C-alpha cells in the first residue's frame, strides 16, 4: 500500500484520531504507520479497504474523494474504535487540501464593513493570536525534534494547529503548516523528490507568518492572513496575444500544458490544463483545445495566435478562468518583434530580474501576483560544464553572461536535446523567454526562443530543433571559454546556510553537538558578513544551551528561543542570497561605459 492509494484525509480528522489515543498507543503510532504501509489495499467505489491481517479489515470511506469525519475510518479489530489502526491509516494518507475555488467563478463579494469611527488600523483578534501561538509552538517542536523525531504525534499537532488557524481566518499560516506536514512525511518515507531546502523554506514560512500575526496591522495583516481560496475576479474584455506553451510535469504525477499570453499593456496571463497523467499527458494536452470559451485553438496554436475574450475572469496569479460566462474567439496574433509583444524585451535585464525575484522569493506573498519570466535578446556563447550537468552560456544586453538550463530533463520532452543543439551554434542571436533561477550567477531555465532562421518561434519543451535549422549543421558542441570571476570564491554565506539546514534533519540537539564555530564566524567577518557571523554564533549557542535547576537536573530546552534564532538566520540567508542574485544581473563595467552590447536578433 502507498499513500497514493489512500484517499486524502481532512487535517482535523487525523488530529482528532491521534489525540484520542492513549499515551501507550501514541508511542506505537509510528511503527503502526510503517506496518500499515506494507499491507495490501484495494478500492471499491468511495471506500478503500486495507487488510490489517488475515482477519481484520480497515476501511476509509471518502464520499467526494475526501475523508471528512473520524467515523468514516472504521476498523474490525477488537480494540476498535480506540485502536491504533484508525489513527495510523489517517497518518499514512495524504492530507486533504481546502476545497478549491471553482474555475472561472468570481469570489463572493464580502458585505460592506460597518463604519469605523477609530483611526487605528485593523489588528489580529485574540483568537487569531492564540491560533498563531499554536502554530508557532507546533513549528518549534519540529525544529526541536528534527525530521527523525517528528513522527505522527508531532505531525498531528501541526494538523490541529492548521485546522484551528483556518477556522480563525489565517489560511496562509495554515497552508504553511500543511506544507510542513507533507514534507515531513516525504522525508521520513525516503521520497526521492524531497529536498531539505524545501522543508527549511516551509518551516521558516510557518514560523515567520505565525510571528507576524501578532505584530501586523492594516494591509500587512491582510497579507499575513492570506486567502483561503484563490478567487477569480471579473476583468471585462481582453485582447490577448500568444507567447509560447510549456509542458508541465510535477513530482506528484500530474501532467499538462500551460500557455502564456500577453495583453496590449504587457500583462501576462496563462491558460492551463494540468491533471493526473505525467509526461504522457503533458505531450498530449499540448495538441488539445484550450478550455476557454468556444475557442477551438489548441495550446500550441494559442501560443502563436491571439484571442478576444469577453466576460474574462482572472486569478491573482494571472490564470484565466473558464466559467460559463466567458466567451473567447480566435484573433490575430503578433510576432515577438511586433507590438505589443516586442515591448516585453525592451525592459533592461536587471530590472526584469529584480521584478522576477519578488515572485521567486522563498517568502513571497502567495497572493502577490507577478511573473518569474524574463524576456532577453542574447548571443549564444557555448556549453558550460557544471557539477550538475551541462548548461548553455549566452550574452545578453548589459554584457551579462547568463547560464541557460533545461526546464525538465525528462527524455520524453525536447528541452535537453534542443539545448545541446543550440550549444553547437555560438554566435547565433536569439530572442528568448526563460524562468529566473535565483543563483549567484545569472541563470534561467530556457522555455522558448525565436527560430535560428529568424522565422517563427520554438516551444523548447515541445518542438524539436533539427540540425538543418542551425547556421552550421555539422558543428559539434562548443565549450564556452571561462568567464572571469565565474569560478572564483564567493561570500561564504553557506557557512550559515548549512547550519540552518543541518537543524532540520536531526533537530536542535544535534546542531548543539557540532562543536565550536569560532573559526567559521571569523571567516564570515573577514568576508564582510558580520551579521551572519553573529547569527551563526547565537544559533549554535542556543542549540547547545541547557540550563540546570538547583539540584543539577536539566531544565526543558528553550524551544521558543532556539526557534527565534533559527528563523532569523533562515530569513537572513534567504535575503542575502536574493541580494547577491540581483547584484549578479547588474550590467558589467564595459557595458556601463558603452563598450559592450548585444543587438537584438533580426527577423
């Protein structure tokens, strides 16, 4: 049995079942979850049955696809309903997300607030502060225990805190708590897609948001609270011009396509179709009609055509709704070198990178909108070998050398083959679209480009270039010459970053046993990072600190104090890394003095 075979379970259901266990059964819960994972399961309609043993069956009833009550999980053992099996099944199953907003339906309009006679901005209610305190305590407990110690009981505390926060209208913090639970389960299950950095980000988002609830007011409080759903808002009539289509393949087994379009004012929108199915579905959906009004255009066709939409609805992140009131008809598209699309390439690369960083930031407002795409005119330089593989170097306006990487290495997609072909054509000038990858060097995942012949465009995940399309079809892969400073030493921020990450797998106590960090702190100060040095010293000192009472007995660890030090270090390293990324996109000295530029490709 795998988690994917079980229906999602509402967070409050899992929390209730675990809370009702006796202390003795709680100690056995993690072992019960592991044991249950090895048992066979089968689905019959809305019910999944797990064979606990040869004579005992455990059933999860999920009308509508989700287990929403504790009574919907039943067990046939003698100890039921107070047995460990029901709680183990809930812990083994995926956590249910809140019900999504129906596609294309505008959010209900909130009633007008009563007149406010005071001039003070809105602040969190006592109930919201209490819910935030619960989230903070649950997150701090994860840092104390680490992945290795954050079993089902610790996770259930997070789920209960998330449920309470959602009831108190704190959906952003509640969502962060659910993300932490999902990542903890992936880490403990040995999921190959799990990355410690993702759990660091999720934990810092949870703790940071919970902390800000008590101090935020006005518009800041609104951002901290977040939105429980991502509502679609009416946007009237839109004239849209296709840009490109990208295949979408997720680690969870979903696949589909996303087509990007732009309005006359440069606003970006997407039309997507993603569902369970993996890479095979992604390739098939690209040639299916888009779900928007009565349009018969496929995703590929829309990426090069246009649409006239009336009754449009748009989500905060630019997704176009497909509700019944939306009407769409095919219209003329525009080349990338024609208005209005050409204007997307006129913004300097450094300004585009700064704008995209606001979206790709680890702790960006999830409802902030914006796009992480960059539109650049480049001249190809050649391939660059890196520890993780090979990328393509290119020179863009500002004398900036950009590393272009594949968006997805799946061999069924065209990304890798296309990038290696382009590496055989140094000197070729292209107009490209890429997604910003925050790094110490300018880096993009390459999504689309103008055709090397100057005619049309290439969706690099779907269309396949041929050697005949290149200026010299017989040319081999060209290795780009080293760039001065590319392989040089950088600010040793990693000395603090690795301590932040080391906390997550094994917990506070393990970090406290790593020894003296004086040499690392000294190195950070020599590199001009005194704040990082101070944070490193304080973090490790807090991890190792254990006070004793008058009788010499160890007192409980200061989990809140350690969580505060860890959160400060995590947010600081993220902010510095983003600042270094923004600085890498600044024009070179030669360009600033007028000695270097890259002309736009002619079409």
